[in-house]
C-alpha cells in the first residue's frame, strides 16, 4: 500500500554530508525515491552561479513538484541558502501534503573545512576561499525544522535522521525493465 509521498529537505554548508545522506536514503528506500541535488541542477544542468533569482531555483521547485505529483518520495539536498532559496523552500513545504521533513546539518566550520580538503574540490578551492562559502546557522525557520549535529560520522547522523523520519514503505515495486 502506497504512502503519501514524503518531502525530505536536507540542507547545510558545503561538506556537511547532505549528498551522502540523500544517496543513502535513496539506496535504503529503494525504487520510488527521487533525489534532487542542488549542485547537479545549478552546476551541471544550468552551469550557473549561486545567486538570488537564479534559474536553478525555479527548476528545482518544478522538479520537486513533478516528482511528488507522480508519487515519488523526494529528497531535496543542497546548501540551499535561505537568502536565495528560502521563499521557494517555504512554498514547497507549505504546499506539500504531509509528511514533510526539513533538516539542517549543523557542522562546525573546522570540520567542513577538513572534509572539503579531503575531496577532489579541495585541491582546486583553497581552505580560505571555502570558509567564505560557509554561513553560520542558516536555518529555514519552518515549523518542524530539525537541526542535527552533522559533525559525527555519517552513520550516527543517519541514525538521528531516521529516528525523525520513522518507517517508510517503498512507493514502487522494483521493475528492472524500467531502468533499461
């Protein structure tokens, strides 16, 4: 029996674990889960900078709505700065039938910098520049928003997130021919 599609928003500074969490949720929940990654839409699809009013904001909103409308659980992940994406995110949360979950990963700047330097991008973007990207306490301020300590290992952060999400049934049965 299908559940109402969930909307799960995972936000936080660069290198806070958002993409890893989204990928793990999709792997765990199986078919019927769409992961919408801000970086993919902004950097890959549109090749644009993260600025107020950028085209990726509308594209992300449209994609989230479409995926939910066809019955998929949606995990939206990204830095999603409140200053640039706040209005769009608040609108998505307000219009989405429950259940809706909004998480903010709070990771100390020293830890995100350490993680950044261990990634391939760390060889291209120096720590000083990376630190300028970080925003302190960029909560969205929507009812029910959960702030998680994102500094511990991924397994611990995922366990805390799962506790808030509760059980989830797959939206669709696996159909290998669908992916050929």
